[in-house]
C-alpha cells in the first residue's frame, strides 16, 4: 500500500503522471472517492502523460471514453456512477480487446462485470488538498507500486513545484 497527501491539484497531476510513467504494459485501475475527490483529474493527468492529445472528456454521460495511445492500444476511461446494475455493462461492448489501460470511476457499480484490478486508488478530501491511498491487487500491481514508490519523493506528501 502507498499513501500520499496531495497538497493541491498540481500534486494530483504529478501523481497521475508518475502512475503513467511507471505503469505496466496492460493495467486495470479502479478509482474510488466521493464526488469531487479527484478521480477524473487523476485519470486526465495519466492520459495526458501517456500522450493523449486533444480534449479529454469526462465519461459521466457517455459512460466510457476511448483514447488511442501513441504506443498502441487504447485507454478506456469509464464512469459507472449512472449504472444501476452491473449487467448494464454488457451493452457497452467492453470486450477489452483494444484496451491496455482501464481507468474505472465508481467501480463498485460494476462489481462482478469488470476485469480483475491491478491497482485500486482511493481519493479523499484532506483539508485544502486530497489524500490518496493505492493498493495493489495483482502481481503486476505490486510491481507497479514498487516502481511508483521509487519515482516519488520519499516523504508522504506531494506538493506542487511553483
């Protein structure tokens, strides 16, 4: 497990960039947190760091946004908040063939219908910033966390660099 204090939005972006730099070739990331906790911000920072250009839209209404990645494959950013039953995911055509990265917000709404997670991220409000807790759920996720911890400052806080 890795826990970090994210002092501001730039620190959330820095965590997303570090996650992108250290990620395995294929990964499923489940993003937990209340409304406004930073799930979409973290996903957007990861996608930008992976080379996605152009608008990165919130999947709140479309449920899934697909982004081609420069190195091949697609990143799928999903928001399952509006899903009433995990069975509804069948209608989205999520066979996973092209996806090398799944970023899933509100994953509890798709329980049992999603691929096995490599990494789970919990984001919470913490004063003027956020706290982030990351837990590996697979061997690939454990290796990812080790690489991530080696890429981040030793202290538990990420602060913006102005």
